[in-house]
């Protein structure tokens, strides 16, 4: 299967310094390490002048030292010199974090945005009404949503261990799922340890046409057909397969603008027990 979209070369992680954001930060950092790319950490707050406490930001070097990827008391430059990741931290002194993040993305486009959500028992912090689509509007960026209370994840914040065994890719006959399938394969290739199962899943009477599936030694493909309500069926399949990642194509036209609000993707995000990668259909 020919690649249709570029690899991730820049990652943006908006943080509110909460425990939920720390888990999302681990995923953003791990992806940046694997890709050896730029990682931008953004905080939007009310602080002005010298009131910004930079120590509240996720500690990249301390995290990498805990993950045994850097020696203790490493130099600031070691993150780039030894691991190839260029980190920048930004503060936007604004009252509206969603608007500020959206404008930041418009000025400085990134390939991937990694956001924390509060998981299945409450509304996600970053997904009040149209917040998620507002963040990505006009950016053309993919978004990885990391539920804080998910029972399964890809990256351990404590030691940096990677765990990607099962990926679920729900597809729909009305939306071209090629990009979601391709990114699932890429995730298996760069994160998996050689035995990742990728399940292409559809709720309906018959499986829609799917593209030719690339063969590889690090992943296997299977298809799964189900009947029922789409959101609950996707969530049930993810739990049954013990999926570490769900990859879905959003139903937007060009970006995530008007793609998530009320959509199947948004409702899955609110209840998923694992991270979900939303790939804009128009990219």
C-alpha cells in the first residue's frame, strides 16, 4: 500500500499541568523520540510577566533519565545531542486555552497534536462541545487523544516502556479509511515489537472495500464485522481485543473542523479505554 501522508515530523502537546496531561506528555515524548523530531509543549494560562513557573512544565530531561535514556544530571543539550529531539516550551497568556491553542497551530503548524482527556467517567477537559475540532481547525493535524483513566495505553509514564499489541481501525463505507489503515500500519512498524495485530472493523451487513494491505514481519491483519450501534460496537470490540490504540478517520471535509462534534469519533473518545488517533479525512 503506497503511503499517502507524510510521517510525523513535529509534535505539539498542550498541557494544563494536570495528572491527565502528564500521561499524554509521555505519549508525545515517546513519539518524538521514535521519530527524532521536534516536540513543542504549550501551556495557556493567566500568568503574566515573571509569574510563569517553568518548573510546572513536564520535565523532559528528568523523564528521560527516569526512562534510562539519559544519564543522571545530564546536560540540557543532551536531549538533542544524544536523542535527536528538539524541545521547545511556550506559554500563551490568554483566558481561552482552546482559542489560544488553535491560533498557535495556525501560526506554527504541527503534524500531530497529543491531548489529554479525562476518560470514560466524565467529559474530557479538552473536549467541551466543539473544543477538539477548534484546536485542530485549519491545522491539518492528526490528534492523539490519551484518556487519563484508560486501562490500556501505549507508553508508560513511569519507565517509558512501549506496549502496542493490538490496534483497532473502525472503517465506514462513507469515509475513505485508507489513511487510518496506513497510520495503524506505521504505528505497528515503529512502535510495535514485531507481533502487532491490526483489526479492520466495520459495523454493518458486509465489510466495505478495503485497500491492499501491506505485508510485513511486524504486523498481521484481520477483519471483523459486527452489527449494532456503532459507538458501543467499537468500544466493545476495543475491549474484547484489548486494543492499545484505536485509529479512526474523522468525517471532516478538509480538517477536523466540524468533524468531531456529535460524531462517532467524539463519542468513542469520551468512553474509550485506550488512546485514539483521529486522522482527518481531508489530509
